[in-house]
C-alpha cells in the first residue's frame, strides 16, 4: 500500500526546482553540521540537533508537498515525526501518526516503550497516546512481550499493572514484573539461587513501588511456592508473613480479604458471591477490604416490573445502590454503583465515587471491565423515563427497557464497558442496596 502525500503537483515541481537550484539563494539553514541553502520563503531557523537527512525529507515535503514514507524505515519516520512537531507541521504530524498506527502497528507494539515515551512527551501526538492507552487496556500481553519491554519506565509499568481489569493471569504479571526488575540490574547473577543478601536488596529496592500492585493472594499454592517464594526476601516483611501463613494454613483466608458471604444470603438471579466480593473491593477502591457488605435486594425486574416508573417508585432516595443488568440474548452482565440516591426529576448527580462495569459471562469473574468516573458532574443521570443510568455510558431507557438501552463510550466514564454502542434489551435487572456490617 502506498501511503504518500502529493499536493498541487505542478506548483510542487516548480518549488522543488527552486530547492534543487544551487545557483541562487540568499539564506542558509544550519542543520546538524550541514548548511542548507534557503530562498527566503521561510523564516530563518537554526536546528543543530536535527539530522540533516531527516531535515532534507521535511524540506522536500514543505517545498513539494510530497512524502514517500515507504522509502524510510520506521525509526526514521519516528525522527521525521519529532522534527515535524518541532516545526509545528500539524498536518504532517497527523499524517505520520496515522501511517504508524495503520501501517506500522506491529512495529509499534514491538517497540511500545519507545512509542509510549515519545507520545507522552508531546501533546501533538494525541493519536499515538490514544493508541497506547487502548493497547494497555485491551492487549497488555503485547506490551509485556514487546522487544523493548525491559526499557519501559516504572511509571508506565505501574499504570499497566494497577488496572483492575487487566486481562492477564496474576502469575504472568508477577513474572513480567520480576523480569523487568532483574533487567534493570544487569549485575545480578543469572541464577537467583546465587543471590547474596545485597543482591536481593538491590532487586527489592527496584521493585518496591511495583510489588503493592501484585495480586499475590490470587495465586494457587504451586504458583506461590515455585514463582514467588524463592524471591521472598524482596517482599515487605508484613506482606511476606501474611502470604506464608495464607499458603501454609489452608484454613486461614487472607487476613485482609473480605469475609466470605454465604451464597444463600445473596438473593440474585444474575450474580454470585464472587461478584459480590469483587464489587465490594471496587467500592473501597482496594485490592482487598476488611469490611463486610450485605447486598440487600430491593428491586428485581421480573418481580417488580420493567418500567421506569416502578423503578423510581421503589428505588428513589435509596443511597449506595448497585444496579445489575442481564443483557437479553447474551451472557453479558452490566452494572454500576451509585453512592447517591436515585431521583425521578431530570437531572445529573455529581460524584467521584460511582463506577460502571461489565462481565462477559457469569462464570468467569476475571473477564471484566471496570470504568471509573471521568467527569464528576455527569456521573449519575436521573430521568422519569429511564431506569438506573450512569451519564451516557450506561443507560436503561424505554417503557419496558426493550431494545432502547445503550452504552456510549468514554462520555462521563474513563473506559467503555461494551465493545459496541448498539442498543440492547434488558432480560433481567436487580438493584441492591449496600449495607455495611
């Protein structure tokens, strides 16, 4: 596929002839160590840090409106992009970003650390920033497996592993974090069994800000024994002792985990106790919580009715509610948390603590998307014609919620919880009030 810019070819040809004319010029541009003649059309500039061959490409684009990207390797295209930003060539910046994302997608994925660092140093590279964030959200394994993963910044790695909805096994995350930490210290022995006390301390210091985000308690005994225990010295003492106790004594649960709720006490046709435990952690914004919550059922569509009026009659002015929605003709479960009370009057309710979520199915709670508030003053939407609604990101709409409910992406919440904005019907929905014990 040719991916070139060619504008006004006759005029461009004439300007290129002027550029190539070595006889008449009155200004030079100093680029690197090479002077470039200049005919006076542009303002005089001095760019000592720009490679001459890259500037020559930019100059021919300015004069001729032509850019043959297939003639350049990807590293050079990145350099052209950086220079274009320095010169404020926004049209070229947008074109180069699109080319990289559409044509060089695999290269970007394999060199994620480089692209991430470049894109977030310059606010002109918004397309690349969006690409990076989408990759972090949906395909983290590509980042972990990229050829430059070990050069990724600590800040970027933390932003990746701390996500509640990262789609990767916890033991794999630990292995990649460990790999990254070891790579930052090439002086460490290749075999951890040969580590000295100082070696472990070096690795501990490198990973001290990352370890709190590892979900050690989600591992099975074999994973902990084989993959974590050999590195026990790099884990903070309190956490290490809790882990050892947890994995040695099967009768003890994690000290900070939520108290298990008996399945008979969860009156739901849609979710299980596992969902309750996970949602409880989201409410507290913690990986684990000592609090015990009761999910008290106050409304069920099949029992109380599928009309907005019935919803508001029963649920208005009830604080701290979880809405659970089963999408018709699918296994998909949607939901949201509203710390404020629902209202019938058309209005928006402000909060920073609400969130929305989705599960692909009932059986696999690890396959979820959690999205927190982006714009606080539109987090909760109230209307007499709608059921529970969260901004425009999750809306139950219509007289019977048939084929008129929808999820818009990234309006008031940070991430879309569905891959489509197509309207859907509600098979069942339940409202629980959260009661703290």
